């Protein structure tokens, strides 16, 4: 009896501990980022770091302004959003509401497969197909542009958006649909005015998580955007994102050096942005459940 | 008997290979409350969903025979389901208001049928809520979500939402089964008010409700109408043995 109680106690604590660990890891990672990156802000004020226009980390004296990188990330992310949100929500509505069962199964399997493609493969395909296409289509000197990055990343945001939005739409109670149809609503009126409306919080969450994935994506975007740390003026110019900067330059830095700290400071910025986006998504996901 | 608004002739319905209704001949009188009773699975819900063709939503349903609603066979291939469902409203077993405001729940039908202009909406909303005796409770809460109302209020709202479309027939599929006895009585009172203007077909598993609230009663068993007639007579002197067994509680 006593042994059994002790066993219960130990197991309970272990499970409690493993649940707790995920939070501990996040805190540790953030602490590590702060430890390595915060020294940057003793050297360069935060406002200069965020809004100065030049990123020349290895010139003398170095310049650490990440505005071009922030804009690069914003351009690529916004572009990917414009492409993937309408298509993603549309296909979620199609899969959940319109597609016959067989089609639905096939499409859902396809979406899952799309999610499983490693980003480097998507980047590679983008590099050999999209880059020349964009170059010729717009008659540019290079096809490595923000637009190319947006299209590539749209493929990566899509599975997240579709599968989460589809779950939200499917979770809308049947009675709503029945009521609308019984009142003489057409399929489209039912889907758009009632079902999509009821699933709105879930769809917002889906979009946020999709966008979160785009902001954090590194490999694919590095392969197709050209990586020029310049302030972009159009979607048809090369850009460099925050993530690509860290990945591309980390190997060349001296541990503990100024450049090293600057890259960690970028990491802090990214961490905060994705944290906020996931936070918003989470708020909306909980709204759906109520 | 009075004018018939619904007439079925040799109506049979199949879910795939399973026959749920067999050769139903039923005349439903105008501005009367007609109750469909019978044990679970007897086909009463299926039958009521024939009248607005809600069974179409289920895969593999096929129907033979004819169903004439106000002079038109609604199973003709060119039937306009949207008009049909505006004329034949439906109230469901569980209150199912939309997750919208009280006001929008009522204007939804008006918007999809482009009935009346937006200027008239407030009047129609008020009138519909008055008809179901909700106006005094809800006139200051029109912008509240309908999900926050009590179940009884939700069910009344669902009726109001149907009334706003000015239907001629209201189908009720066990409309009180989610409500407590007092709310049930109130909904039954409301039905007595409504029958002055509307034809009502109600499915109920509650025989007291059928006896109290309806003018005509049809007893269904295994997909067939066993007996149909004035409620008073059906409950006082059923001619069929099965009807008598059912209403005296010997089975079902």
C-alpha cells in the first residue's frame, strides 16, 4: 500500500516535471539569447540597432543597423501572406465544406505531404524553377528577389494555414449549417456567412501560425532571395531576412565578439516577434474552443 | 376536412437500401397543428424533413411518390429549394441560433432572400420577436450574442427567425425536447397563437404534448402511417390496435 502510494507520487512528479520542462527550455533559450546578445545594446543603442540603415558588420568601423534586414523579412513575409492566406483559407473551406469525401482525403494527404517536405528542398526547387522564371518574366538582372522568396515561403505557410483552418471549420457545429440551409441559404451563403464566420477565430490563429512559420524560415529563403542587405524598394529586388543573416554570418564570427553579439541580438528580435505572433494565435485558438 | 397544404401520395423514402418510409398518404390541413408521433426510429423525423427536403443533405437518400406542398410537387426536378425552404420553415430539436447577435439571427433570412430593405429590418425584427413573446425581454439586448440566451429564449428566437421570413408552414422537429416542462408549456402556448396564421407540423415523442397541443395526429410505426385523424379521437378511441398499445404506453 505504502509502496503503491510512493509510486503514484513519483510518477505524478515525473509527469509534472516533464510538463514543466518545456517552459524551462524556453526560458533557458531566451536567457542564453539575452546573455550573448544583450551586450550589443551597451555598444549600440536599441533604436540605432533597429532603425539604422546600414548593416556592414565587418567593415571598419562596423555598422550594425538591422533596418534593411527587418524590411527584408517584412517584404518576404507580407508577400508570402498575400499569396498564401487567400489560397490557404480558400482550400481549407473547399476541403472542409465542399469536397466529396474521397477528394477530401486525397487533398488532406497532399497538404500533409507538403508540410513534410524539408525546407531546403523547397528552396532548391525555387532556385532552379522560380528564380529563372521571375528573372525572365520581369526582365530583371537577377531572379533572386523578395517576390521569389515570398512565393517559395507561401508554399511553406500553406500547409499550416490549411490544416489549422480546416480543423476550425470542421469544428463548427452541424446545427448551424442545418439551420442556415433550412432557412433557404445557398451552399455559399451557409459557408461564408455562417460557417466561416463561426470559424473566424480559428482561421486567424491559422494565419498567425502560418506567418510565424514564414518569419522563422531560413534555409529556403536564403537560397532564393539574393541576400543583399540593402533597404528594398520593391518586391523585385534582392533582400536579406533576419534569419538568413544569422545563418549566413554566424560561421564567420569570433565567439564573444561584437559581430557575434549583433547576431544574437537579431535572434532576440526574432524571438520576441515570433513569441508575439504565437501569443496572438494562441488567444484566438482559445476563443474557438469556447 | 379543411384545405390541405401538404399532400403526400404513395411517398416512400430510402436511405440507400434501407426503406425508412413506406407508401405514406397524408393530408395536412391549413392552419392546424398536426402531430407526428411514434416510437424512436419510426420515421417521424424523416417524414417531417421530407416537407422541406432537408433529407437532401444526407447522402444516398431517394424518394418515390409525390409530395404536394400548396399545389406543387416539391420533388419535381426543377423545384426551387430556396423558395421552398422560405415557405416551409423549420425549428429543430436543439435550439440552434447562429453564433451572431439576436438581431442578426433574425435578419439573416431576410438578407439571404433579399426580402424587404434594410430600413424595414428593425420593424420586422421587433414584430418577429413580439410574435414569440421575446421582445420585452430582449429589446435592450438585440446586439448580444444569441448564444447567451437561455435555452427557451434560444428556441423562441429560432421560431422568430423563421417567422421573419413569412413562411406558410412551420415544421417542428421535437422542439421542446431540450427544454424544461415550464418552457415546454410556454412553447405550446405559443404554437396555439401561431396556428392562427401558420400551418404547423410537429414531431414529438411526448404523447401528452401531442394530445395537448395538436389538432390532428398521425401515428407512425416502422415507416408507415398506422392511423391518422383528429387528435381527440385518436387518443380517445383509436381504431388500430398498435395505436392503442402505443398511446397507452405498452411499447415505444
